[in-house]
C-alpha cells in the first residue's frame, strides 16, 4: 500500500514540475493573440497541464478549458465553457472559514493555494458549488495558479488559470516521506529526462504548425514560442546528463542555444562570432539567461540585416574575477527610432524582469541607426551565488 502511494505521489511530483516550466511559457501577453487561433487551442488540448481561460470583457466568462483541466476539475467542457468561475468544484480552509476555488480566482492573486476536490462534489440546481463536501468521499488536492493576460496595448483581456493535482497528504506516513527524500536524486533525473523529451516534442509540433499557418504574423508567434520551448528543452537535456547535478555550464548552454537559433533562422551571409568561457551556474541563472539570449539572437537574425546582404552577430560569455559578462550584439540596422527592447507588455519584458529578479543580473541594451544593437548582461560572483541559493 505504501509503495502504491509513493508511486502515485512521485507521478504527481513529476507533473507539478512540468507545469512549473510550461506555466512560465503560458504566463505571457503573447497569449492574447495566440488564443484567437483554433490551432493554438488544439495544441493546448494535448498539453499535460490543466489550463482554463476566461474572457474578461464584456463580462467575465470561461471561454476555453483543455482536456487535463476537465480531468482534474471533474467537469466536462460543456459544464465549464460559458460559465463563471464559481462553476468549478474545490475548496480550502483558511482563517474565517472555507473558500471555494471560484471565489479565490475572483479575488485575484497568482498562487491561489491548495484546494480539495471531492469525487462526488458537484453543482446544485442554481450552479453553486459545495464548499466542504462529504468528508468520507475520496478527495483530490490541487494547487491553483491564476494570471491576467494583457493585449499589446496593456489592456487586460484574459484570465488564465492552471491546476496541478496531487493526492491528499498523509501526514502520518513518515516512512513514505523518508523514502521520498532518499529517492529525490533519482526522481529528479527521471523528471528531467521526461520533461526534456516532452519539450522536444512540443517544439517540433509548434514548428510544424507554424509552417502550415497562412497568416504570417500568427506563424511568427508560434515560431517564437517554439524557440522558447526549445531553449528549455536544451536546459533539461543538460540537467539530465549523468553527474551534472543541479548546475549548468552557462557557456556550453548558450552555445547550444546559439546553434539551435542559427539552424532555425540563419540566412546566407550572416556570421556568428562565438566566444564562451566555462562557468557553472544554477538553473535559476541559466533559465532566464538562456531565454533572453534566445530572444536577442532571434531578433537579430530576423530584423537586424533587413535590406542587407549579411553581417555579424556576436555572442560572448566571458568570465573574470568579478563575475560573468554575456554580450549579444549585431552590426545591423539598429532598432527603429522610438523603439526600445524589451517592449513593455511583451514577453521579452517579462523574461528580462525574471533575469533581474531571479538571476540577480543587470542588463544594458543600446542601439543606434546603422550601428546595430548591443545587449550586455552582467552577473557578479556574489549576486550569482545569492541567486543560486
């Protein structure tokens, strides 16, 4: 019996980690446009992540939920779509009494908490949801997250809710808890391997879909999404290598990202000046740095040499006594007058904010007409050590 409970919990742990990574991709203003595409909704249907989306105007109602959301909420799409969030089952105890999942979503916030869903929990005739439900019923515990998605003008247009399921904890089963702790390294390697494979598959599917899209702008959004997922796949491939532990060599990782971006977008006449030093860092530093470098390289290949026969893109990751400098530059046409990078309200701005907050880095971006664009990311050794802790 204990072995069964352990296996079940391990599976939920793996799912929770997958949701954490995919959730970073979904928490983006680019979804405001992507969610208009039926193809993108079909893509979300096959993700192992429970996702539901509501349209905020003229009155907030749920407009989409994927198959995993139906499974965790134990509600069919015909019971969810077109309804308010209070159609969802689930409740949590807090000071002052219990709160339903629907009410917690309406109150806002990012991490909403852990909610209990009873298997026989359901709607009554007027659409309200039980807030405590039969104590003897088998229950599922879900962690819930919520985020508001804005359009390019910064106007809130959607609310995205994600659920991560796990069985109710058994606090008395200390033997199971101790065994899980002993097996953590093995489980982490298995998690990394599975996430890596899933992300590689997702990347291939998005790129395939992007090639089949007639609308160039929509295809470009999907292609960019594929690049971001690909950067995460490379990260997990590095983590899953035997003996790597939880550190990534930043120089090697950025080299792999550059190779992938050049392969996907490079045209004849564009040269890559690559120079990297070895520097082991934590995933907290590697992930946002890789995503920022991926964005900068992709932008350079797509736009820096418009109307020109080619040019040079520079990627240097250089280590000294003070820390590490990552430089992404090009000798192209430069940003248009009045345009800055990252653009406020776009995914690049969210990634840069993560780089500053989670990786304790500074970033300076400069551009001039006909002189190209240069971005410099700097980590001090002390700040990097604090970010890794």
